[in-house]
């Protein structure tokens, strides 16, 4: 004998944000349009970023492009403090790696940055797609982007 679920009566005007799940027999919140957009960005961006990271890794390990710092030099100076390492090896700190982008190790860094930028890009799309209906949610997303930009800017430096 088949299992029959009763449907609850829903006032469509009052509860348009709820959807009926007839399999489970209960109502749940429908996803916001911004959530689907964010999930889509994460899915496509993660696949693209992973492919870029794999390609950059192959370029580095196969020696197709020379690195800015050789793996041997990196390993030899690995135990040094950061200030001594950067001075000895000759690498730039902060966003200075952008100037070395033809180098294979900088390509790996660029692929990592591509993956890291997925979150602020998704937040930006959420903020702008939900602005009319969910202003508080949009303002929170924009505030999170501002905090990430401030952290990435290098204006906040620790004393150690």
C-alpha cells in the first residue's frame, strides 16, 4: 500500500517564502536567489581555479617556465626568518609577486589568488542581486568584502 502524505494548506500571499516538501511532509525556507548565484560562482570558480592550479603546478614542476626562486634555493633557506629569507633569496613581499608573473612560481600564486577571490566575488554578486529584497543581508555582504579588502591591502600590519 503506497504511503500518502497530507498537504498543509498554505496561504500563498502570506507564506510565499515557504515551499512544500511533499516527500518529507513539511515546509522549509526556499533558497534566496543570491544563494544559488553564490553556489554557482563557487562551483564554476573552484573547477576553474583547480584547473589553473594544476596547470601552473605542471608548468613549475616540468620547468616549462623558470621560477623566480629555484626549489633548491627555497629548501636551503627555508629555516630562515621571513625577513632574512626575503633578503637572501630576493623575493618581494605583499603584492610584489605580481611583477614576477611570467615566473612559474608566481603563476602558482596567481592560481591560488584566483581561488581566494571566489568568496568576495560571490559576496559582491549576492549583495547586488539581493539589494531590493534583502538590504540587511546585502550590507553585511558588502561589509565582509570591505574587511577582506582591508586585510589584503597590507594596511594592517602586526608588530612581530
